[in-house]
């Protein structure tokens, strides 16, 4: 008799647990939010001892995001990663803008820190300011290009 009770309990447990299984397409029942995207616009030519306007257009589902919690630019020179200047951007009705000073020649990194609608993105770009050394110019070139300059001599 004990065997029957145990068998019944196993069958009953299996039925109860299988009724609680997760539907494999349950995530499709909820609205899928598209991720944030950012189009960062930087000046093409930056001279040393200049102040430049940095711009970013933040979008989600092809619509401009105007109520971001945080939009700021973190700017630092490649050879001085410990000296980061953080500049808060303001919304001008179509995009976020901030002014940054570029005091010396060299390679700079600009990380755009965006926190909006529960998402956080950090697009980072590299810009050249003024005259670069040969070493700095080489570091700007993608690795694929460098391999094309080597010729074998047989």
C-alpha cells in the first residue's frame, strides 16, 4: 500500500510541477523596448588651445530622447588617462551639447555617458588635436592597414 501512495505522490507532483513550467515565448508577451542609440558629433579638425562644442543625439525607437537623467562627456588625453574632465551636457530642444577645451596637441578620448529610460550607454571615440607625432599617427590607424605595408622579400 505504501508503494501506491508513493507512486501517486510522484505522479501528482509531476503534474503540479509541469503545470508551472515557463512558456518558452513568454518574453514575447511583453513589449520589447528598443535599446538607446547615440549619434555623437565631434568636430573634424580640432586645433589646440580651442574650445569645441560636442553634440550627441540620443534616440530610442527612432524618436529623440529629451528627458535623459544624465548626459555628460568625459574627455581625457591618451597619455594622461588620470586627468579626466567631465562636462555635463544640456538639452537644446533637439540634442545634448557641451563645450570642451582642448589645450594641447595629441590624441584625446571622448566618452559620452548617457543614462536614460533605465538604460546606460557609454559610446567612446578617439579624436586628434593639432599635430600628432608619428607614433600617435600610427596608433590612429587600424591594425589591418598596418599589415598591408609589410612586403616580403624572397
